[in-house]
C-alpha cells in the first residue's frame, strides 16, 4: 500500500523543519555560544593572572559586557624608578635672600594611578583583547637629603621658610622635567606594555593596545 500524498507532505515538512532546527542550533552553538563562552573564560583567566602578578584587577569586558570591575591594592603601581641629580635657580628676594643655584638628588617613581581607567576588552573567541592603559605619570617624588646651595657662603638651613618652599618647588619642577627629557616616562610606558602583554599571553590571550590602534 502506497502512502497517500498528504502523508508524504507531512513527513517531508516535518523532516525539513527538523533539519532546519538542527542547523540553526548548530550554527548558534558554533558561531555564537562557543565564542561567547570562550571570551568569558579568557576574562576569568586574565583577572586571576593580573591579580596574581600585579595586585590589580583591570575592568574586564567580554562580548561588550563588563564581567569584572576595576580594583587595585594601593593608590598607584610603580613601573620604573630612578635617582637623578637636578639643579634649579632660586631668584633672590632681597633682603631675605639673594639669587642662588640649588642642587639636589631626587628619587623618582613612574607608574600608573589605580584610580584611572585600566580596561581589557576581550574579543569574541577569547584569543585576543584590546587593552586601554592609564597614562604613565610620576607617582612619587622624594628629595634625598638637603639641597646644596651655590654660593657656598649660604646654607640651606639658614634660608627663611618661604625661600625653602620656593626652592623645593623649583627643584621638583626640575626633577619632573628631567624625568621627561631623560626618557624615563617613555621607558616606563614600554615596560608596562611589555609586562601587560606577557601576563595576558601567559593567560592565553594576545593583546593590542588601544593607544596603538589610534596611531596613524
């Protein structure tokens, strides 16, 4: 007995619908769910890696949604440090003090302030991410000892408090300027990018820095 026409149409329609549904589910699994899950898993690994290595949890996004908020231990993270000799001129204000040259050593630490945005946006698939780093800045500046004064007939301790305040400002500005001119800021930026890339690579994720994407 041959199946009637209506049965063939029914089974053909049912079979076609089943095949279509399976195809849609397979497509969603392979091209949507798996990449999304992989991105979240990468985000978890990155969070653990940065917390372990730097004591910092960046703001981490996966599939355009934030999965971790930014958190850090302390106010700043130091990337580079240098001791430098600086010199500045303190203009005289007679009769309180005369014009003189001040020399001193400073300890300069360059890094990032943890209150500024440090963000990682994990791309679909979890194998790559875009990183937005805070700009490297001087996070700590400390004079070592007392400044030397030229002419030597005047000592630092003998200066009025107002002169000392102005002298310290002159020397601090000189130290900041020298940190930039000596390439310390650029050195710190490069060191930070290298370290961030290495941590991410060990967590199985390749990174590209947003600042690099913005370059022509």
